[in-house]
């Protein structure tokens, strides 16, 4: 496989940062980079697609075609590799022409180089070009004396099955991933990998439309079984009218599971301080905006079972999903939680 480098400013995160850099009011450059990276993730599939599709469509089509040819030749053709690089250079030029207020190219290295390390950018490139996605295993705690516990956890992991692209998907480096409890910072540096970003923004727009319609249908079904007097992890207030245990309550919980199963775009494993103390890793199911849909603790030996459940479309039937804690954004009153109001 021929490994290629891509011109600065050609990856999705970089394109967004350049397009929004002049309009950001944050004076501190480091905070501005992180803020824009979080904004990019938070746009969701539709927002990112709309933003990246502003470029002249011919340049996007050329890039998509070049990537398809390179893939079709199993990433072994140097001519196809050169064509990809040239297409992305043309895409960068098209971006520049379509966004006249973006910083001049002489400033791009100063703006983008500190955005992420060469290692992070390499992961982003391999995802963007070679579709090396899979499931990420992220270690965020490197406290003294924890290495033995970490190795015990790792020894119980069938990484080949649980993660796919095993060597690339185990993120274990104190210089790169010492995030502590703020594991979501990983979205700021490799959104291309976690969110499966591609060059074709129109594909994202179409998927977004399908998602919106499906979500609306699920919300309507949810409302049919109860949408008021709901709060907390169990979605039921102590003084709320009781739901019939044998039917209504189960139907209610099933609709919640349907919503969350649809919302979960992917998942990752986090080895944080709690995981090193309990030897139970955190599995986080997240949506297209990087928000937590559900999360739970599980033993490393159970991780390969999640891969099977995800591939077969039965994740909602696994205890790691069904019995998981619901993310704050999906609880009642949260941005993605009930009560739902449909237009």
C-alpha cells in the first residue's frame, strides 16, 4: 500500500478551521483552534456536509473520483496516488476561490500546524483516504503505577475483532492522549476517523435527510406512548402517573431504545482512571455530533461481543447498550431528549 501525504488545508477539519478562522472572536489562537474543532464536530452530519459542499462541485467530484480509482487499484498505483494529491490540491484552490476572506496561504502553517500533531494528522489521512475507521480504544489516564493494571486489561482484549485496524485504533500515548476525564477531546484531533468523514459532502447531506425523517418517525412513536412528566435516568418522575408494568412501560422503554439505537453513530472504548481501578473500560455510544447517547462499563473480554452486535444490527439487545446510562443530552430537557415538539 502506498502511503501518501496530503496538502495542508485539504482535510475536512482543516478546511473548516480555515473557513471560520477570520470570523472567530476568540483572541487566543490555541483556544480558537479547539473552539473551531468542537464547532466542526457539533455541526453534525448535515452541517458538516453543507459547510464542505460550498466548494465548486467539480473539484469535489474530481477528488471523489481520484480516491475511488486509488481504492480500486488497492492503493498500490503511484499514478493514482499522485492523482489524489493533485485533486486535493485543486480542492484547496477551489476552497480559496470560493471563500475570499479565508487567511492567505502564507498563514496556513501557523494556523493549522498546531491544530494537531503529525501523528494525529496521519491517523486522519489514513481514515480519509484509506477508510481505516473501526472502533477506537483510547487510554486517557497514565498515572504512576497504573501500567500493570492497563496491561491486564489489554491482555483480555481481542483487539483484532473488537477494534478492527487494531494497530491504528489503540490510542495509547501519554504525550498525545493524557485527557483524564475529558476523553471527548479526541474529537478535536481526529474527527475524520471517529465520524467517518469523506470527501463527498453531498453523500452526507443525503444521509442526513434520511436520518431526519427516521428520527421524526421515532419521535412520533415515542410521543404515542408518553412524552410528559418524564425525567431522570429512568425517564419517570416519582409522582408521575404509573405506567402499566406489563405493556405500557415496556413499550415506553422500547421506544427510548429505538431512538437511542438510531442516534448512536458509533462507539469507542475509554480506559480512564476508573477503568484502571476497576478493570472495566468505559464504552461510549456517540452520535454524529460527538454527544454521548449512552455509556456503560464492561470487561475487556466483552468488547468483541459488541463488535458482533454492531455488525449484526442488534446492539440495542446487548446489556452494554440496553442497561447503559443515558447521556445528559438525551435525558429529558436535554438538547436531544424529551419532551419532543414536532413541527
